[in-house]
C-alpha cells in the first residue's frame, strides 16, 4: 500500500510539488504514511479493548453490589435499633 502511494506520488510529483512546495509535499506524504501505519496497528488492540470492557463491567457490577449491600445493612441496623428501643 505504501509502495503504491509512493508510485502515485512520483508520477504526480512535479505537478503537486509546484502547487504546494517540495517540503510541504514530503511532509504530507510522510504524515499519510504514518496514518496508514497507525490504522494497521489499531486492529491489534481490539482484543485488549474487549478484555478491558469486560473487566470494567465486572468492576461496575461489584461496585453496585457493594453500594446496595451497604444500603441494606444501614437500613437493617436502623430498623433493628428502632425495634429495640420499643
């Protein structure tokens, strides 16, 4: 893919280089190559992202369970103290 991009760039080099300047053209070409390489590497992280989502869901569920448990214990202790005061 990069080779194809380079071949097209060489073919249209003079027309493009005259329009935007030689340095700007080379910087743009280098940035485009970097974005293509980044896009290829992004596919490698999908399994890590999926694992992180699973862990986050488990942590969220544990947090909600702890919150509900503390609320129930607080309500139960309050009810018990009220009952014992009678």
